């Protein structure tokens, strides 16, 4: 698995695994946005990724896995003794779709719990939650409050300049 190999390579060299897309199947060479989530014994250990499909899928997974292990600001870098106990979860994102809303109530009503990932943008602030976050925040109200908090905004914040985009994911791992 490329994600595991990239973390292993990072432990040895400090860099993500460099992959050559032409060495992989055509579907892995297609540009895709990914998030790689690491768990250590069922507890979150890192989760980072990309929202835009810029790199070939295999390259994006290698880079996201490395960032999740060594550059997620919520956690210290992964250590070698943790690698055998890490589980890897890969989320392949659909293209982002604008989700217009003139009020928070309208936005909450349009969300599909368990299906939608959501990006919030306000000026230089932004945040995203993958659809899997609905498992721990099942109500649209709590989901939005925590996403605002993640973006550095007050939980009761609303502005006509807030922008939202939704996406879905294919899950692996």
C-alpha cells in the first residue's frame, strides 16, 4: 500500500515516498483529491489531504499519508514503533460543489448527514469535515458548530460572505 510505504519511507528519510505514476494502473494515474486518515489503536493519529484534484491519485495518497503522519499540527510526528500499529484509511473526494445558503437554517436543511463532506470558507479562514465526522457529530447543528470552530470562527457566526462546498467520498481501508 502506497500510504503505508510513504510513512515508512518518511521515517527513514524524512521525505514522502516518490512514486512514478506510469508504474501504476491508469485509474491510479488520474488526478484525484484524497485524505489519508491514520488511526493508532482506534484513536485518530493524523488526517490531512487535498480538496482539489491536482496530482495523480497515487501521488496524492503518498503525499497525504506523509503529511498525516508527520505534519498534522494536532499530533506529534509518528514514531517508528507506531508504524506496525497504524491503520490507514483513504478517502477519495468527489469534485467540490458549491452549496449556496442564505441562512444557517437553510444550510443545515440541505446537508445530508453521513453523506456530505463540507468545506467552509470565510476570507482567509477555512475548514473541512469529511463525511465520516458525522459519526461523532450526527446533528447538522453540531456538525456546523464544530466546523466553524475548526475554521477559527465563533460557533454562532453567520455572514453573507460565508461560502460552502460539499463533496462525497469513496472510502478505502
